[in-house]
């Protein structure tokens, strides 16, 4: 998930290969496109932009490594829980009672992130709700401290 000020497609600008991913907007947004020649001019003339780019790419590589280990080491139930915890930590806001609320992703979106089916995610989500570890409140998921502890 990307937010205001975030960028994507930089790999194609850096290595002159075709794009490797597809982006889908989940809400209205304004986008800007940057031509390779303009990008190269800015990156070579402004060290601070190059350093910022390297920092973002390093963070994305760390996140990819985390996702790879999650896919390799956890069962589907663990992968669903892990992606929800990651979303809570990355996108969530802490409520006064200590719970964390975050955007309610679709079951298909979660399935795509962890390499399983929507139906499997639906079963896992129902189980997490039945256990009281996660709640659906309007357009948000809400998890409590018990959820965080059970995933760590």
C-alpha cells in the first residue's frame, strides 16, 4: 500500500527493463509521471535525492525479505495473521483503549498478498473474529493487544 508522496515504477527507470508490477488505486488519487531522462538528470545532480531513493529501496527490500520468510515459514493461518498485523503496524492508528484500527482490506487483497484463495482468507478471518482477536467496525479492522502478542 502506498500513500501520499510515495512512488512506484522506479525499477524500470533504474534498470531500463519493463515494469515488474501493477498498481491499482483503491481510492481517488493524483499521479505524476516522470520520464527516464528527467529522472536520470535529477538523480545524478542531487545526491540527497539519490540517498533518499536508496533508503526507500532498502526499506522495500527489507519488506520483501520479510514477506518471503512469512510465505516460506508460516502456514496460511499464520500468513493471514501476519499480514493483518503488518497492516495494523504500517497503516493503523492506536485507539485510546490500546486497540489498533486500520483500513479494512478486502479478502481478495489479503489473499493476493499471501498467495492463497479468497475463500481461505474468509475462513481464517471468521475464525479470528470468532476468537475475538479481530473485529470489523465499519470500514476498518480493529485488533487488540492480544492479537499483537499472538502474532509475535
